[in-house]
C-alpha cells in the first residue's frame, strides 16, 4: 500500500492493497521499560516476523504522529545500543476491513478521538450503505404514489470559488481571516490546500448551501 497525493486537488489517496492485521498491543507495552532510570528515547525495530533478518523499511512514509516527549536516552543505557525488536502482527490472521468494526476509528485518531463509531444499523450517515438503501426505498415509494419524475437535479461543489468558505477555512485552520483581495490573489494550489485541511467543514458548508437552494 502507498499513500500518494492526487495531481488535482492535493488530496491523499491509497494505491495498492491494504492488509489489515489485528495487533495485540499489551505484550509490546509490557516489554517496554517502566522505571525512570530506563526512560528515554529507545530504538525500536518492527518486523513482520522475529525470525526475519531485516526490519520494516524506515524510509517508508507512515501516516500518524511521530513526535515524542521523551528525553534523549543516555549513552550508558544498554538499550541505546541494543534497542528493542517487535513483531506485533506475527501469528495474527489478516481480516477484511469490512468485517473489522474498529478499523476506521483506529486508523483516524484525530477525527474520531478514540471514540468507537456506532454500528451501521444504529446510524444513518450520509452516503453510507444504510443511508442510500433508505433513500432508495423512499424514492420508490414516491414513484408509486406520485408517478414518474419529470426531471432530476445534480449539484456539484465549487469550493475553491466560494469566498465565504475559504474565509471560514482560513480562520479555522490558519487562524487568519483573509480579505477579499487576499482571496482573489490566491492561486488554485493555495485554495486547494485550504480545502484539503478541513474536508468536514467543506462538506457541511456544501450541505448548507444545498439546503438553502431548495
């Protein structure tokens, strides 16, 4: 699997297959030092299996937080030279993303804040399978009662052309309230970066405009 930036819009996309391997983190936590004299930045090597000679490539791009609040490990600490080697997924059987109820909220901690999402049967999220199935049944019921429709409408979002939306995104993400002149001087790439930072606000703003239109 690779995470690449799309040529238009700058959004991140996944290319290749995703292998979802459940990992039990408690054995790894128990292996880490817990005393103050052994605390510090520890070299950790991840392997698919402990018997493999090579660890996971450190040059690969990983999504997530890489910051640490630990102090630099002292040179006289034996962990500085040896490090720790883990194979957290060894012996685990991969499961499908569709059958793993925790895959989505564990993959995006900054969005879900560690809160488990409700089951599909208990929610009606827009564009989810449950939502679309309900809307399809409502549409068929309207056709049976009212007859065939005479026209359909399709709306698209022009997020890079809406100054109100760009001004909101700048205030929420950059902490700056852009003027009309500053927004007009922005090129397409700068506007796309603003949209990329907060897709949730863009979706909510588009939904608001649709509701106002109808």
